[in-house]
């Protein structure tokens, strides 16, 4: 099982693929060690901010467990679509509530994408990950 993990800090995101199944069972809002995701993130402390499963359903912080649920949502997290016929105006539709399918906050085998944010940097600085990536791309293009 491959997890696509997005690690972000100050508007920059570093993408890592991890096959470590020790991530399963952790939940949105929990703090985890960076080494759990990748050895190059040694010393980092990360917070899980969101998930997405293989069908694209988002994980919701307020729903227990790893299973799918149908919940009634207002405009906001988990629902960003405007109703049909609504004019293209940047305002929330008043009173709009729709029943949507979402996944619980716990990471399971069905989870594909995990979003995290850096709480504490490790030995290697976060900007060094991007410098390494650009050097690899330059050498492969030559």
C-alpha cells in the first residue's frame, strides 16, 4: 500500500511516497514523527491535517473511525460546490445543506493521500528538500 504524503511548511509542499503501514490507525489532528513517513524526515514532528481515499472522498475530523458515512453538510469543509443555477458570485449560498459521502478521520488501507504540516523541523532544513529535487531534475535533463 503506497501513501502519497504532502508535507507543508510556510506555503511550500514536499511530496513523499511512503509504504510504511505503521501510519494506519493514526487520525486527523494527531502528531506523528517524520521518520514514520520517510527516513529523510528524521527529527521532524508532523501533524496530520487531512486525508483522501482511493475514490476521492475527504476525511472529516469530526467523524469517528475509518469507514464511509453519509452526512449532512453546510457550505465549507467537504462541500465547496455551488448549487445549480447559482450565479457566479463569491458568497456562500444561504441555507444550503447537502448530504455528502465522507470518510472518517482514521487512516486505513483505503486512504491514498495524507496531508501534513510541519510542527518542528529536524536536522535537515525543509528548503534543502527542494534544492535536492531541482539538482536531480537538472542532471536528468542533461
